[in-house]
């Protein structure tokens, strides 16, 4: 039996640990950047606070 359900998750996590993974925007999926205690999307302008889960 061929189980492809985990292949994408395994490929995405290879070579990266939790400390190096980028934040992804909840709205558009763009990689976000941290600025002080804000996490900001450069594409759509969505912002999160660093204390948000």
C-alpha cells in the first residue's frame, strides 16, 4: 500500500528544526519576518504579536 499522506510533511521538515522554520502568513502564505515583537507579512501587511500562539 502506498501512503503519500505523510510525504509532504516529511519533505517540509527535512533539514529544518523548530528554531529555523519561518513563520507563514495565515492570509496569503508568504514567509513573514519578525520586527521587535511583531511578525509581519511583507505581501499583504498582516501582523501578529510575538506572544500570539
